[in-house]
C-alpha cells in the first residue's frame, strides 16, 4: 500500500484506527516505511502490511445476571453487525454473565491477557468494567491495542443498582463479617431506595 507524496504519521494512525504511539513503534521497527522531515514530522510513504491485515478483533459482551441472557445474545449480535459494517474480521466473541464491578471475571481476564487480540469492541464502557476503564484503555494503548466503545453513553439504572448492591455487600462483609453482610446490605439498599423515592 503506497501513499504517493506521503502522509503524516498522525493521519496514518487515525486512518488505520491505531494509536499514534503504535504507529510510531511500527515506523521505528520498519513495519511502515517513511522518513522524518527536518521539522521532526514523520511522513509515511508506504506500508508493507496494512494494519487491517494484522488486526485481530474480539467482541466482549456482558450482562450482570443470568435472567438477562437474551440481552447478552442481542448485545453480541449488535456488536457483530457493527464489526461487519466496519470491515473488521471478528476472531473471538466473548460473552460473560457477571457484575461490572466483579474483578473475578475469567473470560474478561483471559481476553485482556491475550496480546494477540489487537482490538476489543464493546457496546458501552460499563460492559467492560464499571470502574477503571481508563487504566485498561491506557494499558492497551501502550501495548498497541485498542478498546473500541460503540456507544459511549449509557443509563442502565437496573444494572447500576445491581452493581451498587454488589459494592455495598463487599464492604459490609469486610465490616460485619460474611454472616451479617446480606442483612446489612439489604437494609442499606432499602434505605437508598426509600430516599430515592422521597
């Protein structure tokens, strides 16, 4: 793939859907050809292998409870259609039933550890994780990988409440012990709901 006259490395990175840092690494290791102008700007003149060819895409879909399994399937289907429209070849579809605040998600952990996956596509940030999205995104960027969020905005009150309950239970278990945690959690959630209704 040749670029007659060349293009700036930043433009190349945007066109290929990769971070500038990844494009710079590819330029330095010779994966993409170009030169550095006296101003310091890197101009890409050709690419031996287009980024699309080396890209390995995974879809990650998640719901918080087994009652939402139908939504899990619909979510995976929507993501598959999204990838098809963009010309992504999906190598892996990962579906998981777990809370967004649960850090014991074996399927997600396996996906994050698989360095051969260069792009992970999720419907909303919260599908990947309720907290710490920016840390995962920054780590992916350093590794030359991408997390693509299809729809940045989401307002799922029911799931948010389930995640809040999970957090409260975790803290109650630490404060009061496992035996009293369930009762204390129910009490706190009930009080929050009553305040919300008021």
